[in-house]
């Protein structure tokens, strides 16, 4: 236990600390009076005063009344003097703290981003077309967005209901007027018509079992088969119909709809993956997904094929159904009466002056870039038959006959192709329904003819071709 002198010594030392703190606070520059500094000073003087009160109480317990009446500490009432210093210090520090700017005095609270409202795009009501299999999804979304929305009146709900249906469903609600009391009637009318669980199940099963068989391997058709089957199974499960044991039936049904090549590949895949166990619907889905991805990688896309078809069709239209450049009527130049009245030389001059293709008589490209696979039906050169110039008779008085330029070493297929092109050219250039076929004079040889005669014949034919 501390002695009387020790207790008085502690009281004097603690009192001096409070007085010194008051002096230092008055000398402290304003830039140093921050929130942290003031809070630390408040805590420090609080500790000083707590120690001072404890020592004061201990001094009272260890002294008698006679001793207290003689001690300078009690005679000078030093407790109340030091208490006044403590209260002044505390008040001054709190005043300085309250005078600080809000950004410096108020502690930053971390923002809770979990409740921040993000502006999402507006959810549009689905359009119900009046099919049983789509009723469940439409009903759930409409109930969530409109039916259970307490901020909407019955008239507004009925308006949303009538504007979100089409086809048979729209005709079903056509006679119901938009009034406050008719919303329940309209909603119950749709539920009674399309909410029958038995009809919905029958519609889903019919769609599942009546899918078309795939004739040949196609990525789009395989994807359609997979998506339709998965959609029907998921919709049945949403109706609380257990389909977990349907795997053998679903697999048999889907495999029968595959093309022969995909069917063969599936059997090889199934036996490789599961030798003793039955494959599952999940196994078949993985196979079909890998199958259509492979086909999409190795075959050109349908968009490219459609674009190419459109270009070919547009090219055919531009080369066959042009407005006549001479008379501006709706026919090709080769069918124009004014153009056919001209001589072949005048036609050539007209085509040259108007920058027309010598092969198809269409402006915009030269004969070297012409894509029409036909040529003159007289000489088979790359110009239109109407631009062909007849050659004059030779010294023997005979008109030289233009033979098709066919090499003796040409294959039978090449000759047949030239013959077909010649037929097309004749029919196209004349514009008539009857095709004028080009003919060639040939000499038949049998096994009695000598090799020398055959060689002479071929040499003569080659000579005629060069002269022509």
C-alpha cells in the first residue's frame, strides 16, 4: 500500500500533466489539429483524469479528518482546480473536432454495391400464338410481369393480355371488351382453353415423335433434331412428368431420324463408349453436338451457299432480261427487230460504239470477261451469232463450210460438251422455241479402209480447219 507522500506525489504529477497538455494545445498550429490528433489527445487526458481520481479516492481513504484539514492539497482544493482544467481541455478538443470539415471529420463508409440499382433493358411480353406447348412458358412470364403486378389496374392488365396474343388466341378474346371487370373473364378463358395438361402433353409428344427424317448429313438438320427433342423433354419435366427412364425410347426415336451415315457413326460411337451398358440420352447429345460441329467446320456455311446462288440468279437475270439498249423496250437486244434489220457489219459497229459485249450483247463488260457459256452457232467463236460475217466463196465456186473447232485428240466427253453448248447457243441466240443444231460433215470408215486413207482424211480435215 502506497504511503501518504507517494499518493500526494502521484496527484501532483498527474495534475501537472493536465496543465502541460492545456499549454501545448494552445501552442499547437492549426495544420496539426486533425481528427486523429484531437482524438488521441482526448484519450490521453481521459487517462490522466482517471488516474487522478483513483489517487484522490485513495488519499481520502488513508487520511483522517484532522489530517485532511492540515494537508495543503485539501486546504487549497486542488482536486476541483484540476477537474476544471480537465473539463476545459475536453471541451476545447471537442469544439475543435466539431469545427473540422465534414470530409475530414466524418469517416468514409465503404459503399455497399450489392444494392445498387442497375438500369436493365425493358422486358417485353412474349407473343402467344395459341399453341398448347408454348402456353406454360407464356403463362409463367405473364403472371410474373403483369398478373401479379399490384401497380397495374385490371384494365391495363387486360390491355397487355390482348396485345400479347395472336392467331387463335387473339380470335378467342376478340369479343371481350377492355373493361375493369372483363380481365378475370379473359384470363380464365385462355387458361381453360390452353391450360389443359393432357392437351399440352399430347402436343409435346406429337411434336417429339413426328420429327422429319434426315435424308443426308446436314449440320442444320442435326441441330434442329437435337434442339426439338431437348425442348420437348424439358417441357415434359416442367409439367412434373418423370422422363429419367425414357433414355432407351428417346435414343431409338432420335437415331431412326438420322441419316444413314450419321446412324452408322453413332453405332460405332455407342459400342466404343459403352460395350456392356446401354447408352444414355446424354451420350447421344454429346455425339450429335460433335457431329454438327464437325459438319460446320468441313462444309461451307449455308449463308455462303445462299449468297452464291443469289449472285448466279441475279447474273442470269441481268444477262437474259435486259431492256433493249436500242429501242428501250422490254426484250433483249438480240430479239430487237430494229437491230436484226441491220447488216452483220453494222451490228458490229453498233456493238463497238455502245461498248457492248460481242458475245452476249450486254453492256458493262468485254467479251474476255463474259460468263455466258455460249458462242456463235455458226463458227463457234466468241461472238454473237448476229455479229457473224459470212466468208466469200473460194475459186472453185463453193462456199467454205465452217466446222466446229474440235481437236482430233479430244475426248468423247469434250465433244459432247461442245455439242450441248452449241445447241444452247442456237436456241438462245435465235430466241425461238425450236433449236437449230449445228451439223458437221464426216466420213465413215470401216475396218477395210487402210491406215493411209484414214491419215489422208484427217490431214484434209485439219487443212480445212486452218483455211477457215
